[in-house]
C-alpha cells in the first residue's frame, strides 16, 4: 500500500493544505468523543463552514449536503413541506419533513420522539460544520436513526464583529441576514436574525421564513463550560403547490394540477382552489453543561420548546362525508422537552486505552391536535366545522453504553442502547370513533466495530448493528380500512453491516470507500394515499446494498476537486399485496453522483467552482408500474470574491444553477393514490449576494 501511495503522489504532485482535505478532521458524532475521522470504524463526513457558506443562500441544508455520499437531500421547492432527506434509502418515503434520519443541532434533538424532524430549524448562517454519520453506528442514536445529521454552530470569539448580508435571485428570491458575535472575558455570544422571501418557481409556491438564533457560552473555569442556545422559526402561509401527474409535468413543469370539479372558468388548480398553505411558529431553547475531571467528563443537557402548525390541504369533496375523516385543516400545538446525561471515562493501561461513555436520553412531546373541514358552505380553503380533537403524547427513555479499546493499530468499539418509545392517544372527539389507546415499542440495539490502521495513511474497518424505526404519529393517524388511529403498526427492524477503507495521500488528498448491506423486516410503506389522508402498513422484508465513494484533493495553483458517488440497490426482498419481489423501493435512486472542480487565488480573494449533480431514475410507488421520475444531470457555476478594507471584510458571490436549463423532476411524493407524484425542479436560475463584516 505504501508503494501505491507513492505512485499516486508522484502522478499528482500536491501542494497546499485545506480544512476540507486534511487528514486531521475531528468528529464526535460516531463515538461521542473527539476523534480523527480516520480512526472511526464508520462512514462519516464533515461539511465545513466554507462549503456551507460560500456561494450559497444558506436557506436549505440541501445546499451544503449535496456533496455527501450516501445522503440524498431533495429541495422540494415547497416551503410548506420542508426538505426530503434520506440516508442509504432510509427516509425516502416521507411526504413532508424528515423521518428515518436523526437531526441534531448543537447537541439538541431536532427530531421528535416519534421520529419526525424538521431540517428548517437548522441555522445555516452561523453553522461551523455539519457531521453526517451513516451506517451501523447510527443505531446508537436510537429510534429512526438510519443516519445522523448533526449541525454545530460557531462560538463567539475575539475580536467582536457585526455582519450584514443581502442576497437575491430568480423567482423573486431575496434574503437579508444580520448577525453579531464576540467574546468578553469568559463569555462568548452569537446573535443572528434573517428574513427569506420567495415568489416560488412553481405556481402557488410563495413563502416567507423568519429565523432568529442566539448562543451564549460561559467558561467559569478551565474545566467547565456552559452553553445556552435559543432559536425561533416562523412561516406565515407558505403556499403548497402540491404534486402533479406526469402529463401535467410534461406540459408545464411550473403548473399545478387542474381540479376537474372546479366550476369556474377557466378551471383552477387544486392548490389555487383550496388555497393550500402552511403556517409554522416554532421556538426552542436548550442548555448544556460540561465539567471535566482530567480526561473524564460529565455532560448534562436540558431543552424545551413549542411548535404550532396550521395546514390547509386539498381533497375532493367526496372525501368529506366519512365521520373518520379529520378534515382538510390540520391545527396542532406541540410542547416538547427533554434531558440527557452522560459520563465519559478514560482508563489508560500499559497495553492500551479504554474509553467508555454511559448515558441516558429522555424526550417527550405532546400534541394538542385538531382537525377542521376546509370549507364553509361553498367557500373552500377556510376553516370550517371541527372534525378531530385529540391529545397525542410520545415519550422515550433510552439508556446506552459505548466503549472503545485502542491498542497499537487496533480500534475496537462496542455499544448497546435500549429504547422504550410510548405513544398515548386521547381522543376527545367521540363522533370520530373514540380512537383512544396506547402503544409501547421497546428495542435493544447493539453495535460492534473494528478498525485496523494498516499504515498511518490507510485504515480499514468493519461494523455491524441492529436498528429500528417506530411508526411516526403521522404514519399512525389512519388505518387503511377503518380510518381511525392505526394501533396495529409494528416497528421496522433492521440489521446493518458495513466494511470500508480510508486512505490519506500526503496532506491534501483523501479517498474513502464504504460497502454496506441492510436487511429490514416489517418495513413501513404507504398503504393508501388520497383525499388529504395517508395510511401505512407493514410490508415484508427489504434489502439495501450499496457502495459509497468520496475523493478530495488540492493541487498547486489553488485548484481542488471533490467527488462523491453512491450506488444503491434498494428492493423489496419479499412480495406483498400486488408488489413483486425485487421491486425497487420508491423514492430511492440507484445511482447519485456529485463532482466539483474549484479554484481560488493564493491570497484567497477570488474563487470559482463548477459543480455537477446527477441522479438515476426514481420510482414513485411500490408496484413500479407508474412512470418513474427520469434520471438527470445538471451543472452549476459559482463565483465568489472577498476584499479586506480597513476593519471591513466584504464578500460577494454569484451562483448560476442548472446551466443547461434541464427540465427534470426534483423530488417525488411517494404513493399518492391520485398519481400526483411529481415535483419539478427549477430550470436555469441565478442567485447573488453581498455581505459586509466589520471587526472591532
């Protein structure tokens, strides 16, 4: 292997050093202890601040995460439904929000106990880095951990500074961001507020998003640290363009689906007629305290928040008759809180080092949920009669232990987590069938991993784990036949195995490869979807097999390259209903790829990059009989510049998306009974921005 490294180094003479390609990238998500990523027996990638910030609006996590292998982050261009995130195929079926993938921000869960999360709560303007963990070690985060996406925001530091950013682009897109940060003595602070507006690429897709963020850090002595974070997200009446059928997409990708029951001339779309929209008001705060006893450490964390959502859906009037239907207006008020405690112990022996973390996580959410008809008389898109009134409580208590033994070239890791998820439903609308009841899911998930450093530049590893996913509240609200709360769903159980290699060539080139397989029983799949309601069922067995490759390098003259390739075979390994064994799991592409060639001058004043993104075709339903979303490839270009002027630091960027003006489906809505599966991505588009930072 040394001769191979020497040959490659001779063929590609390297110079320079960047945080993105250096061999000393530090991660904590897999082991809960700071480690060089090359010493972790897991597939984990770090997206640094430069990739998050440079040449981006910093509105959607998809902007930064597109370059991570194994992870697919689809921007629906629909701010009423948030991003679609999947890791090795987990989470691909989500009709809105994120499920199957664990989201964490500054150590605080952005995923609720039932497994549903919202990436829109991430503050990308102050992000320091994002760690993306895939594969077996994700199981150490419990329920719905097909992968883990963890965001870390920057700490306040000296000298203090203030910054203003103004950005805009196609389709009436505009954003303003204001921030301040600094450090005084033992206290650091970061403050940020932004407003984002867009008229939307698709018809009826305008949105406004206001975000606020604050972070305070205190270090009363050399061994203690207190971190307090608070954030808020508000969206008022973000329009929902809905999906469309294939014929409509072919006719006009920006158009909505015409409602054939509309009596107006010309006929309006479903989105227009029902004025489909969503409002979100989300606030949360949390605090963590770390105290070190030599190499040992105690970690405490508390958090809490509130989320209010009002959503107006569209469905045919025929669906308004059944008493079990909760209506076309969803209105819930969620209070959530949680706590965590863990202890890290480091014991050193003559033969090696043993590091052990023992902890417990507790999370709870309570929804006061109501449903209303979305009409009054002949007027549609307004709040009508009450159709649902219930209280839904989900909680979990998860103790865990994780240990690693380091001796010479070996790193051996094991972990165990016991999850207990409880769901309580109190139906207060007796005419709806009195769907009160409870479900309790318990599962112990073990993880084992081993890494061997063949040379200082080459590590090989293998790992295995058991994981599980409970049905989310949204997946349990309806049963296919009776229509009431579905207490019969079972959690999906999976077995993960992975093997990989991590190669470092010189100081500025790295290559990672991971081979994986996941077998799942009782996979949760769409049963019926239509009329504003979706029910789910347990299928048989599924199989996911794949390979992930990533490569980073920096050459002389400021040139650098990054590439990520994922091949994923995701199939039903057992027939069920009218689904044949071997059918592709919907929402999952067989191949996705990203490549980037970038340049910056030696003084870091100017930069440019050409990006390529490609995806294979994606099926939208389980039988694979309907038209799949075709594969596509797009090119993007970004240009950036910065200038120091006295105490000021000025930055500018221009971004040109979809240079070749390709027409393609950006995301699909899995299993829609009305066959309105397809959500179009924008054609050729542009973005530009200016920021001014003043350092005191």
